C-alpha cells in the first residue's frame, strides 16, 4: 500500500447488475430490501417513507443497492441525491429533471410522454420567487407598495398578471394541472408495478432551509396517487439542524414527522460486523495479502478493534475515524516490515479516550498497568483476557523496557505473576481456568522477550510520533 495511491474518500460502489445479492452488500442488506420492495410497489399511495439511521450507518449504500434491485427486476425507480442539488434555488427543479430523465427513457409509451410534456409546461408557474423578487419585498417600506407588488407579480408570471391575486391563482391552477398530467404520465410504469418509487438521499446533509423546502415540495406538489418517496436521512440530526435556524425551543423532530407517513429505522450492524465489512476495503485486503502472515494479522486487527470500539461505545462515525487513521498506518508501513498494531491501535484509542493518561504513558511507560486496566475496563486479575488483549497488554508493558535495568519491568510484571499463581492454585481439571492461565502467562512471556513474538521492536519515540500525527487527523 505504501507504494500505491491512498484513497481518502470512500469509492463509489460498483455493481454487477446480474448478481444478487451484490458483492458490495457486506452487511446483508438484501434481506431488508427484498422485504420492503413489495410494500413500496403495491402500497396505497401517495406515501412518504423515511429511512432513518445515524451518520455512517450505510443509508446511501442501502438506497444504491435498492435501486439496483429494482433494475434487476425490471422495476421503475428514481434516485436523487438532494445534497448534490442543494445549490438549486428551488428543489422542484432537480425533482422535475429526475422524473424527466425517466419519462424520456420510456420510448414505448408516447401517451405518457405527451402527458409529461404538458406537466412540464406548468412547472414554471410553481417555481418559487427569485432572490431578486425577495429582495424587493424586503424593501417595501421605502417603495410604492402597489406598484412594486404589481411589478414583482408580472416578473414571476412573465408579465401575464397584474396582481398578487392573479399570481396566486396561476400557481394554484398550475399545480392542479401539473398533478393531473403527472398522474397520466405514470402510465409509463411497468404493468406489474403500481407505484413509482422516488429515492431521495442525503437530505440531512443539505442546508436546513433547503431540506425543508424539499419536504414541502414533496408533500404539496407530489401528493399524487401512485407516487411514493423514500427519504434517507437522520431525523434526529436534521431536527437539531433546524433548531439552529428556528431556535432552541423548536421541536425539529416532531416538525419533520408532519411530512412522513412511515418511519423505518435501518438496522444498525454490530461493531464487529461493521468493522469486518470496512476491513474488506480493497486497499486493506491487498495490503495484508502482501504480508507474510497477513491473514492472521488481519484477523487479530479485527478482534482487537472489535473489543476496543465496544469497550468505549464507539459510534459508527468514531469507528470510521479510527479506521481512517489505521489506513494511514498501513500506508506508511511497508508490507515486509513489522506492523505494531498491538501498540498503535490501543494508543490511538487511549489518546482519544483518556488523553491525560496517554500523556503520562508517553513520558514514562511505568504506568503501563494503569493503561492496560483502563483499556480492558477491569483490574488485572479480576476478569478474563483474550489472546489479542494479552498481546496488546504485553506490548504496552514492554514499552517500559530499559536496556540497563529490568527493575521497572519486574515491577510491572508483579500483578500478572500474582494472577498466574492464583490461577495455578485453582486449575484442577477446569479447562477454562487453564486456558486463562496460558493467556496470562503469554503476557509474562512478551514482557520477558517481546522480540520472540513476531520480531516486534520497541522504538517508543517512533510509535508516539506516529500516534501524535494520526491523532490530529479527522476524517469526515
């Protein structure tokens, strides 16, 4: 990896349209998609369906997979990334353009295409006032009110009206005719499909004001039989964003519910499930394939990460941050040299979760047992310890190695020796206790001679320099 390009952004998904479930479906989302699809294409419409999940839970991947499932089964669906279109003054424009692309592609249904052409002609009458007109409205106090209103109304309707009442009537009639013609254009749907499904993605990343306008346009303009909208967003986050616009007392979440008929919480993967999927990144897989013991190392990395992110209740966003830094570690370490992930990973976590303890350890690793207990979440001798955690503990303790004296190491090894002796006295024929003792003894063996376990070196300054660099990097 160190000799190749390092990708910061997540690459676009690539699908084999002939294969289902898709190879990109690392979390087994196909089961949810197959169950929800009959509801979408047969439900009583109009309907607004919200796919609600926190940041990083895979909403975009879910929608992209869903669209591919529609395509594979010759069903019609539309996809609109709202965030990519929030530069538009009126969200009605990208919505109409998305439908236009679909209708234009239905060459075998001229009746539906003709109806849609009529629908488009009514769209200009529904487009909201321009920024120029809004500026004029804001300055009414210094203007002749009657003349300015007449002028703005004329601008909005191409000079066809002479009063605000006329302008409103034009908008109302345009909306009525638009809905009628839109309904007729839905005859372009496949015979076995009752509803047109429109997927709207990343609504929670849009400007709050624009996000509300999208919802209002959907509710008011597309409240038409046979049209279903599926909105992917984090309702809680968008609700908080709305508070920034309308004030802390504004109940953004309940306000959003006014626009939503069905709320569906996307299943959140377990930490290990999510980590496993993310570690299947082609760059990561390729890197470990080049290493002598890459397969086992990758498994150890997964187990160590899974424990730590569960131990500290990492969110999906936190996991993405940690994995972004780990990818930088892999990028900087040649495949034929030591990869000290049993030090790098726990120290990255320690720096973030307990910076004061991390700083003390960086200055003097003599507090290594305190570090280990913080990371494990229990006192030495009071819990169990898995293989990867024993390796982590041994490596962290080994950082206190002094080439001129073993006094500090012997002191650090004391609690582990006591634990081992206690287990030895209670082994009898208990296999679990015997296995735990072997794992505790592994910590002592690593403390005694860390180089014997994979040739790990203990260059403290290099490790902490790397941690400091990576710790300052944030990935969005």
